[in-house]
C-alpha cells in the first residue's frame, strides 16, 4: 500500500458549520483596558496584535531561500547526454521507459479514484 494514501487515523474532516471565528486577544489586554480608560485615545490604542517568529521559523525561511537558489540540473549529466546525442551513442532502455509510464499511469488512476 503506497504511503501517500491516507489512513483512517490521519484523515481530517473540515467542519463547514463554523459561522464566525473570535479573534484571540493578548493576555495584557485587561491590564491595558484600565490604563486606556485614562488615556485620550481610549481602548482602541490598548488592543494590539503581535507576531513573533521563532528561531525555527526564521531558520526555515532562510533554508527555503537557499533551496530556491539550488540548480536542480546536474550539469555533468546534462553535458554527458548532450555529447552522447551529438555523437550518436545515446541509447534508450525501452523497458525502463515502459515501466515508468506504467507506474505513472497507476499513480494517476489511484489519485483519480481518491477524488
């Protein structure tokens, strides 16, 4: 059984009955309400949203940027194939190509069956 087929344990159902979401508030909002009442700008100035990125998140963003710059083509292999095509020595293993096509077809049929 392929590992990309979800099992009953890891299937998540989305609840479409949710009508609204209450925004989360900072723990400091209650303390800020008291000080905000005395300020001219009022309560609106006391409530604020804050986002903090963890070290892991920053590292992940850095690694994603580095990965985006990686050349996925093996220059040596590309040059070897180019040379083999030029001198007529490039050969195709029909069996490997056929097996690849069959496996891709099986994968496509499996994905369509899941939908």
